[in-house]
């Protein structure tokens, strides 16, 4: 299952002559996470490209033309991770909510810390 991912198989990946380009750090992190999970044998590259293409296709069917490429990337990754049983959809939702609370609880200009978004008694990171 592992091996070097075929970036040309990805639908419309933002790139320049040197490879993928990212507008924000989280995009690079989401990209790296998908590549690493593939390298660890969690899913084939074909499974990944099919999941990403399905996510982008579903957005187009809904008339969504504003969601960014890496937002689709992240949504596809979350769905594939849940489908493969690597994390449950509930675990992913909980962690997303924790990050959302952490962002809102962080003063402007300060690093975002996940602990700020965890509810009392929540599991550690």
C-alpha cells in the first residue's frame, strides 16, 4: 500500500513547478497527514484520490464553488479515516469542536492551545 504518492492523480491540486503550494500552515499539515497515513498503509493512494474526488464532486453537485481545495481535502480525509475505523466520526467531531473552542478562547496574537478548548474532565490530547 505504501510508496510514493502520485500527486498527478489528485484532482486540481494547487501547485507550482516545485510541487504543492499551501496558503496556510493547516493546509500543509492536512496534506502531510494524508500522505503519512497512506505511507503507513492505512489506505491506498487510489482510495485517497477517489475519496477526494468524491468530496469535490459532491460539493460541485451542491453548487458549492467557494469552499477551498484543502477544506475539501480535510473533509475527505476525515470521512476516509472514519470509514477505515482509524477514528470514529464522533471522535473527529469532538476534536474539531475542541479546536473551535480553543480558537475562540485564545486572545488575539497568542498561540492556540488545544487545552483551552477542552471541557473539564475531557480526555487529553
